[in-house]
């Protein structure tokens, strides 16, 4: 009755079969109604029962292709299959593996493997496959039409998904397709995923190796590590040179993997929802455009992004002590694909069920090592291949890999290069900027004579500076140990306006001098006794990290600033045996400043003559010509101890020569020349210079000797006593004023009086009562003061090194980095603070 309609429909289906265009039930029924109208049968309506009868009548010619059969793609192969889309779970037996075996591994072996890794450092990786062009319809093909080997590989992708236990780090998907350069990606410079190609769109050992090596290199460069859980598929080849990744291969089926417990399935469901949206849109637009690789990549990326960290963490519950919600709370949405798509009224429920599970057993990789495939349809081919040397080597390699897997492949953690460490330490100790390694000539020199790969600045800065600094601190702590020490603190203001305080410590020994170290440097918010006390306690915490040895600190050296004196008084409440003394050399310098204030004419002469020869090459040449054996006039710096007295003594010794040279200069050339000539005309100038040299030269000699390291306490005290005896015999207004200033300085230095008493005891010069010393010192403590310093010159030297590091072209140097460089430089062997 409707033979004409059936014949037209058969011809139409043949044409669509030739173009490989899929036909779904709604479009077929619409086409039948259209044929009815064209053939004059306007009352004919195509029903579902008519379609079913049509299929039965032409079953000998057409077959409804079952989507679940499309995964084979032709010839049978030995393959590894994904298990991410099945409904198996850890609560059921795993393909013949007893439940107790899994529990034993999780409870006994797994804790020891993961103990060195945090949850964020534990990853799981797994492959899966999808047909990115397949639509959820019932397509008709001729019965007996065979899917030839590799045909559907043009329409499929393999995806490697990787995420950590907490779900906070989902790596970009690795997508494997057939074309090397997909036409749909032409002109696109950046892909949001990693794309690789393979003739069958499979995962291969070479692709996996590249992926793993790149990941390992990124981890190593950022000083991170990872524990990667993965199945024992042969393409997951064993790598010997991984530095930051530890691999754990499952010795049983991959169903135990967290990814295959539902994460991969959820990814596929999100992807297929996007395919359905695309298909529905094509139906509405009466279009037959298929999804291309670029669109599939975008769909996969957005689907992977939609997998929440909470869901990933839920499936890792068996692997850690993560307190999270039950898995079902997170996965309800993904289980509703059939009902979700059924609401579109486009697809049958049976079709949706088939579409959901169509790629559940999709081939993802070959099991043969080296990705070589041998045809085994003929026995001769197999026998010939087995006898080859290549096959024997592959078997041996496979056995070796299996043996290593049984022992659970554990690659070593990243190890630092000893050469890089030594190079970094050398550059820091020599105050050579690390960016000098970017100099091509310097790099060539190092590579030529060290025969090593020279690292770049960023490598040393990120990976080695902290190690060198920590090594230096550990060496200091080892060297000091439980020894008694002295501590010196001083502060300065750098060129950036920051208040910088340094802490120097030295070992006190009974029979020899002890080593001196720069222990700590810190930027202070303000200068007061509170910040100094905190700094002192913090430095002692660095030295004795477990418990501070309060009784081992016997001497504290500072300048005579009021806040320093107050800080010493506060600290003595905790460090009861500590003697606090202010720097004696600094005190003598304050006496020298009093002398400068008493002799204005001499001070004016020194100031103006200094200006005459500053940046004046012609005048310097004249001076060297007229006085070849005499140094240029000194330029004293007020903050440098005793330099003004040295300049006064210089003018006393060379007064006539200086006067003669100054008179050779034209006073109209500079105001300083006029003032210098005026000063030289003063009648009492030479008398004042003679008075200074004959009575106060002892001060400059004492400052120089006190600045020397490792001076015995007895020698230092003797210098002070000699100064006292010489200045107390001075007469006249100048001598009395200077002698009075010295008395004031020494009286305020209460700690110095304690040191004088200790010196008398240890030298046996006078019998004394130990209780006369204010500090709670024992008789054993006194023996450690034999080489105790009485100046803070060592901490002043550390500021000189600080200024050298913070040069004009290194002002952007952050203080935290300056501190590390400074401590390494000042504490290097052979370097004096």
C-alpha cells in the first residue's frame, strides 16, 4: 500500500549511508511524512510502529548498529582498556581480586609510601577514550558492513587526566588524536591542553615518557615533589632519571585508582552533555556539521574544569585521612544524564543508555612494548617475530620492569648539585653579584676550566641561596655549641633610610682566642631599648634553637647611647651572669671630639685644607711636586674613631711644608684657600698643634690597638690605665676639660669597672672578694675573660661589608636577600668581620 514511500525512503537512506551522515528516528519520521506529501498521500502519518515494521521488513538489508559494538574498530587486538565508566567501586570485588587484598595494601603498604608526602603532593593519573563525533542517535547502516581496522580512530581521542588528592591541582588534560596538525586548529597559536598525535589515537610509551619528563622538570625547577599513582600498563614505561616524581604502580587492576572510581565517568558525562547540546543545535538549524577536534578539545577543557576539587577529594578518601562528605553527595548530578537528555524529547531512553556507555571499553593503548604491532592471523608471522633479537630484548626489558614494579618504583627525591652549591657560596662570599653568571665571557671561562654546566642566576637564587645561608648558620651553631660567648650589637642607617642592626658573637676560651661570627642582621622599625632587647633574644634563639643557654652569655658590648644602656640593664634580668660594657674605643673617640671642640683654629685649618685638594688635580700635582715624600693632607671623617687627631698630628709634623704650598696657590681661586691662609696666620696655631701631639697622641695609639682583634683583656685594661695616668697630669683650661671628659666617660661605663676587677683577679695582681663584682659570676666564669674584648669594632666592620653589598647599582636588593649575602660573606673562612 505504501510501497512508493518505502522505496523512496530506501533510496534516501542509501545516499545518506554513502555520505556517512547519521539519521535519527525524529529526522527519519519527518522525511517519511515529507515523501507522503510529495507522493500525494497527504493523510499518511509516520508512526513509531511503522518505523519498527519498516526495520523488520528490511532486516535482510539494513541493520540497526548497536553503539556498544563500535568500540572494536575491526580486528581483535591485545589491549589495555579503561575502567572509568563502569559502576564498580571499592566496595565490590575488583575483577577477581579479593577485597582483603585491597584492604591489606591500603592499610599496610600505602601508609609507608605516602608518609613523606602531603595530600597536595599525591596524584593519580589515568587514560580514557571518547568518540568526539559520535551522536546519540540510532543510525542505520547496511547489514554486513564491517568497521575496518582504524576507521573510527579518525573520530576518537584518548585523554590522560591527572589531579592531586585534594583536587586543588588539576593538570591540563593530555589529548591524543590522529592528525599531527588538525585543520580545525590552524591559525590557533595556543591550546589550553597538551595535544599529541598517534596513528591510532592511542597512548604510547614515548608520549607518556615526554609527559612525565616535562612534569618532572617543572617540579624540579620549582623545588616540589609528587607521588604519582598509576596502573601497570606497559606503556607507562619505567623512567630511571626522574628527580622529583615518585611512581607507584598498582600490581592489580586499575579499578582501585581514584580516577576510575567516578572522576573519569563524570568527565565523560559533562563532555557528552556538550555533544548533545551541539547536536540539538544542529537539528534546530537543519545542519549536518560535525564536531571537529578543536571543538572537542574546548569541550573537554570546560568539562574538566567543571569537575570540582570536592568531588576529586571524595574519591581519594580511601587514600588519606580527609574528612569530607560522602561521595554520593557530589556525584548525583552526573548519574542523571539519561533523565536530563530525555527532557529534550529528541532521543529514546535506550539510545541514551547506549550513548552513555558507548566508549566504556574503548581501546586506549597497545600492550606491546615499543608500540610495535605484529599481525597474528598467520602462525608464521608470530613464529618469525618470536625468533628475532628485538623480541628477546623486549621480553627482557619487560621482565626487568615487572621486577622493579614489584618493589614499587621509588625514584629519589631531588638532589642539589654540589657544584652549584659551591659556586653559589663562592659568589656570595666574594660579594660577586649572581647576575654576573649571565655574562657570556664569564660563563665561557667557567665552563672551560670547570667542565661543568654553569647554572643561571635564577637557579642559584631560587634553589641554593637559602641552602648556603642555612649551612652557614648551622656551622656557626656547631662551632659555638655549648661554649660561653660574648655578644655585640650596634645599629646604623643605610642609604635607603632603614635602621639596620647587626649581632656579632664570639667564643670565650680560657687558653686561646675564640672565633667571631656575624650571627644575625635585622631591619628595625625604630631605635629603642625594646627593639634591641627583642633583637638580642631573637639572635640567641637562632643560636640555641631548642633552649637558650642564659648562663653562657658572659659579656655584652654596645655603644654608650642611652637606649643601649637601658637595654643592657633589662637583659641582665635574664642573663644574670652577663657583664654589659660600652665600647671603650668609642668612649676614647668621644674624648677626641672634646679635644676638637677645644681647638677651633686647628679644626678650621684641617677643614679648609681638606677642601683645597678635593677634586683639584692641578693642586694635587703641585703638592706632589713640592713635597714628593709627604702624603696629601688627610680628610678626617667625624664618625671614624680618632681620624681628627691623626690629622692634627699630621699638620704638626708637616706644618712648614703645608704653609709653603698653600702660599703658592692663588687665594682668588677658592674661598677655602683664603680661609686656610687666614688660619695659618694665627699666632697660637703652632703651639696648639704641638700641645695636641705631645699630650693626646696616646689616644690615637690606644684606639688603633683596641681595634685589633684578639687583644688580651690585660693589655686592653693597661691601655686605659695609661691614658688615665697621662691625662690626669694635664694642666691649663684645655687639659682640665679633656681630663674631665675622660672621667665622665669611664665612670658611666660601669661594666668596664667590673672588667678591671676581673682582670686583677685573673692576673693575680691583687687579692679581691668575688662578691665585689656586681654580676653573678662564678670563679669558673672568670677564667673565660682572658681574651674578652672591650670594643665593638667587629660589629662596625660588618657594617662596612653591608655597605659594599648595597652598592649604588644594587639598591633594589631586598633586605632579606642582603642579610643572607652579608652573613655568608662575613662568616666565610678566611674573611674577618
